[in-house]
C-alpha cells in the first residue's frame, strides 16, 4: 500500500466505546430530574383546576348579580358621552346629567351618543343599552297599515294631485330615472336625537314618507323669545332644520309638511334644499266643488230629490273640508231621524252649520 502512496494505521486489539454514550449515573440523574419536573406539573395542574372552579363560581355569582341588578325597576336615560372605559355621562328623564359607572359586561361599541340606556334606580349606573325600537314615541309615528285611499277617491284638485305625484310619488316609484337626470342631491349634517330617530325609522322602512301636519306649530318665524315655551319651540325648529340638512335624499324618503299658515313659517325652512316644492290647495271652484261632492257622497244613500248642483252653484266660499263636513252632517241628520235615506233638508241643515261664522254659537247634540 505504501507503494501507491497510502498509509494504513495498525488496528488496536482493544475495542473502543462510543464517545456519546453517557454513564449510568448521568442517566439516573436526568431521570430523577424529569420525574421531579413531572410532579411539579401535576401540582400546577391541580392548582389550575381548583382556580378554574373558583373562577366559574365567581362567574356564576357575577351573572346572578347582573341579573339581579337588571331585574329591579330601571330608569330610562340617555347616554351622552364616554369619559373612559368605565365611566360616562348620562342624562335622566328628570333633565339632570350624571357622571356614572358603566357595567363591565356591557359592549362599549353599543354605547353611542344619544342612545337610550337603562340606569340603576339608585346609583344611575348604566346597566343595559336599549334597542332603538324601545322608544315608543318614535314607533307610534310608524303606520302599521298602508292606507288604501287612491287619487280617484279625492274629488277635484287635479293640478295639486299631479304636483303631489311629481314631488312625492314619482321619485319613489321611478327613483332610477330621477337619479340619472341628476335631481338627487346629498346634504351633510346631523340633527338631534328625536328628529334623527324619526328619519332613521323612515330610512329603515324606505321607501317611506315623513308627514308633519300643522308644521306652523313648531316652525314659526324666529324672534327674540322671552318665555321658556317660546325658546323651546325655537329649539325644536333648529333641530328640525339641522336634521333636514343632514337628510340624504338618495334613501327614497320624502318629507311632506302641511299648514294653513304658510305666511308664518320660518324662511330657513322654505329655502331650496329643504322644501323644494310648495303646493297650494286653494278654495275649490265650481268644477272642483262638483267633484268633491261626488266623491263625498259616492257611498251615501241619497234620495231622488237631492240635487247636488244646487249646493255646487251656491256663492259661498267653502273649503274642501267644509264640503266633507256638509255631507257628514247630512248623514248624521238622517241617522237622528231614524232614516236610511238622506233628504235635501238634511243637506240644508248641514250646509247652514258649515257656513256659520266663528262668532256664532255651535249646535251641539244633546
């Protein structure tokens, strides 16, 4: 082998032990260490199980305490502001504001400004967040049934009915057409809780119509108010204006306001962007009277002697409501006489009652 340049060492006669093999003493020491560690883990497991049992009992007691707190009569309030994770400012129905504690189990994401909350009767602590549907003053504004009155049931007022169709009905039924033309605009802003909840309810049930009757009661021209009642009316008007500024017209919700005193309304309410279409319903002319009489008496059992043209041609200026009152009064006169047919004298009595002046004494039923 040396001739080819390789050198082979001579083999020893004694066998060699592997260097990685540990002695028996080292293995025993390692075994004891692992055994002690296992015993320590067993002790830790027992301690954790006992702690879990204690925590479960504490959780059950805490849930029972929360149920007990929520089961007593609670006070309805309004959440105003979050101070920190555990405290906030609320307003009670009495009008006072309180710095109170918030129940730790409440979801903080549900605590929005102006949301309705349940307060503890003694400490006023916030114990629950009420759903928006809990406000009965808002829910009662929603109509449970859709009215079945059609335009054909209303006599006369053809021009006004067409304007109502264009301003209210067509944007709801043909919204895409109005959007493509470019009639839809969006305004930014935020209104107070009461008005905002009304519009929120309308948006949730869109397409919908918000109808405010006798709006002059809360929307008269602003002036230097001296009494608390006048200032309150002006605050309501400001809240309404703010909410209408923040109203998104693209939500298929229309606002209708009715009044007999348009001259007393605040100019800020009448400006474009809030009330874009003003429709006047004047006193009916002769043709309108005829149509209104026909609509009001369509389901009445009239005698052959009743001539509606006689009442249509009378010169007194009467409104559509007066005509409806005449027909209703004529029917009541027939009922009082135990008759199933309305006679001309019934209409004469109803007509006289309708055209009486305000300074005359009303005829009451006895």
